[in-house]
C-alpha cells in the first residue's frame, strides 16, 4: 500500500481553508490530518503530528513566515510551503529565506495544487516562475544602485541632507549628535565616490528616480 502524503493546512479564513482541504481530498494519495488558523496553531500541529508538508498563509495571526521559521528549527520538521495572496517581494524573499520550499498563489487550481503538493513531497521547490523572476530582477536592480552600500542610518541621513538640512538639523531630526552626522556624511561621500554633499545628493536623486521608474 502506498503511504499517503500527510498535510496540514493553516489559514485564518475558514472557508478558504475548507476549500483547500476539499481540493486536496480529490487525490486519494493526500491526507489532510490537521488544520489551524494561526502561527501558534501551525507550530503546534508541526510539533504534534507527523507531517510531510504544512501549508501556511503569510498574513495570518502571528505571521506565517515567523511560523515557518519556528517550524523549520525543529529537529525533524515537515516541508513548509506558503499558500497566500501576497506577492510582495519582502514576503516572498522572507519565506524562502526562512526555508519554505514553495510559494503558491491562493488562486491556484485544484489539479495544480495537488501537483504542487506531490512535487514538494518529492523534494522539489515550487515557486511561480514569473514571481521568482520578478523578485530576482528587483533585487538585482536594487543591489546595482550606488545606494546599496549605504547603511540604513546613512540612507536616512542622506535623505535629510537632500532635503536641504544642515548637519545640526539632521542631528536634531535623527536625535544624534552633530559629530555623528558628520561621520555618516563622510562615509556617504566615500561610498558614493562623491567629492562633496551636492554631488552626493545628485547621485542619490538619480538613483531614487531610477528605482522609482522601475517600480522597485
């Protein structure tokens, strides 16, 4: 007898969850052995049931990506896939970096969902090619920006400098000493290979315009 694929479905929308369970039930080789509505319940299901795969929504109470991280830290975790409406780059990247092996749209058809579950069980990753390409392209574009080398604090400093504020005024806005602002400005000039503040601002504005035009 072929062993069935043991799956849990976690989503805070009960009707959607029921629909997913019904879709998976069309395949006699898949058995949904648990369901939940929050990150905490997802972790509990992964801990208490012997699962092959757990399907998580991203935007459920407690956050699905956080649940994925906790589940995948377990000694023998099930495979984790996100089943979500979110196509936000940060959600996709966060899920994959957490260790999820699938990122599936909620509008997926039942046959495609079943095929995805079987592929995931067999050790393959399942992510929409269009979605993966877009995330990769956006990341490459962002990293190609001259601003990619700046720290978060340096970016904030540069934004305020670009708005015409003095070092003292920037310090007041960021609640840091003026000498700290001078230190950040020196680093910004070095990283952007700019000769002065004006040139740094021009470089930054070109980069911001380019990223805005590309939708990054």
